[in-house]
C-alpha cells in the first residue's frame, strides 16, 4: 500500500513513530490502545458517567469531596467566580466547529439554583 493511501485510510506506515504529550492521556492509560492515528485510538478519550440517577449517587467528584448536590452547585459557583477574576476577558464558550449557535457557558444565578437542584434530582 502506498504511503498516501495508508494515510487516507487512517493508517500509519509500518515503523512510523508518533510522539504525543498530554497532561491526561485518558482511557489509553488503561487500554494501552495508542497505536492508531489520533481520532481512532484511546488517547485523550474518557469514559464519563451519565447524570441519570445522580441524586442517589453521593458523594460526588473523583475525590468524594462533595457530600450533596448543593455542595456540587456551590463548587461551580465558586469556579465561575475564579474564572471571572483570573481571566476576565476570556469568553466561556463551548463551541465545536460547525455548531450553530455557539453555546455560551455562564454562571448560574442564585435564583436558578433551586430549579437546577430540582432538575438534577429528577434525572
């Protein structure tokens, strides 16, 4: 197979070495599946649990630091405050190319907290 054809199919020619760095390589640490081109292997891919039943799965966060959903919401309130102080000009956008309209992350208001907690408990 010619080099151009191999690359078009998402395969690297035999013996090709690729160096990738990451502060969090994701699922690849567990599976060891890093050999293919970036979109086809486990590098920087994560298994994220869904939110269904989250009201019954306390404690929260990877280190169990939040005992209640109220503490989770408070954590994110403080997060948005830190972002506003540390990077006041940085827009909080979660956009993907081609997604219209862009989704703008924003701090939730104190008035929205009861509805947010009710929604999380309802999942």
